[in-house]
């Protein structure tokens, strides 16, 4: 099923069997640091927040759960120890993260010391140029999983020296595209990914439209689920894919029992009309969709904030989220 050809039609979902409105508790931080807090993740006693449009540093480490600032790191700049961009990150251990710099095409590993209030870059992995401009990744025990941005495949397995090992899957579009249009197709189908090594589930959600893909790397199955807004809509202009439909998902997390994804659902037409009228809508998604590990819709959470990134703790029954619209941008939801 990883080699589906254009013209294949995939299962739709229209509603969720459960819906729940939940309200956030605002986390009080001991310092104001953020311009655009895009991602948040927690591992044991440490939390990391990634600031996409920062003034100085891309990453900020805090103690958890009391949220005391430890250190800011990943300095913005062109120097050898600096980062030109930061797309995403993930914990490698309770005190270390991998971070992706798409503009430098490299993945760096940082170790954070709460005791010394320091962060040290210990490793830099240059990515092969054939991967073009990688925008997401996941580090497994044996390789990196990196989406393909040329439109020929769905994602790559990449070794720890940054070289592609194996290509997997195809973009599951129901439309037929000429070979020269596949890079534009890949742009439109840009997806956010997450992987859980305990159950072998890799999930991908589209930034445009409403498509969830579930790859089970243990049994090699591939499930595609398309929501009411359909697959990403775009037009091709000078070789680029220009979005014409909706803003879709902005983050995804695979837990031991489910898949959680932030969903926006606002059309670009609506956004443009409001901007023309001088109205700037809150940035982010008001929904968290929950799917089973095989892609079946389970629950839709309706939020009282617009959020971008999430960190789910099923054992505690909480979801941490980032709200780029607020001065206090870190919030917490209870699922109980």
C-alpha cells in the first residue's frame, strides 16, 4: 500500500464520535523570551520551547514542571556555532535534543545542563544535498526519517552521517501530476511528522488540506485518512505550489495509544479578505484531533485558545500547547 498510484481513492472521515470543549490554564514563566513559540516538548524534568521568529535564540530550556528558565541556546546567525533557521527539534535523552536547520541543511545535537545553566553543541550532521531543503525529521535508533520534498517519494530513511539509505512511499494524491510538477506537489503536501518507537507508528499530517497518514514500521502497513476539507489544494505558478484551500494541521504527536494533531481549518480566502479589511485573526488552530493508531477518528477537542505546537502526556492527562498570540504563550489543557 506504500506504492499506491494516482487515481486511488482513500477512506474519508466526516465527524468525530466524541467532541469536548476544554479550557486552558496559563503557565506563568519567570521571564519573557518569546516572539513566536512554535514548538514545545517535555522530557522528564526538562521542557524545551522553540521560538521560530526569535530575536536571538531558537531554543529555551526550562525546568519542569515549575518552568524556571535554565538557558537559551541555538543562537541565530551565520557563524559556525550559529543557526540560520530552526524547523523543529526532538529530545534524544532527558538532557539532549536534536535540532534541524533547513537553511544550513544540518541536524545538530545539543546537551543541556540544568546544574550549570548551559547548553553545548556536541555534534553536527550535514544532510546530503539530494534531500533538498529538509523541513522535518525524526531520529530513530538506526536512522533519521525525513520527508521527501521533490515529490518522488513520501519520506527517506537517512543514516547518521546524513546520507539517504532508502526511499519509502508516494504522495497519496488522488490526482495525476506530470513529473515536472512533482516538486510543487511536494510543497503543497508538506507534512509534519512524529514517530513512536514503542509501537512503530509514524504519523504525517498535511499543513494544507486535511490528510492524515499512518505508517506502521513494524508491519509495513500504510493508512490514509482524508477529512472533510480534502487533500491540499494549490495552483502551480512558475514551478511553485501556491496554496488555494485551507490551513490544515500544524503539529502531530504519536503517543502509546493515539495520534494527536492540531488542526486549523481556516481558508486562505478568508484570511486574505480579513487582511484587506484590516482584520487580523488569531494565528493557530482551535482544535486538537485525536485518532487511533490506525487512523480512525476518536475525539475532537475544541480549545479556548489558538495554538500551534503541543506536547501530550497521556499518563497525566494533560496537553501543553503554545499560543503565539498571547504574552503568556505556554498553556496547559486537562483531558480528564
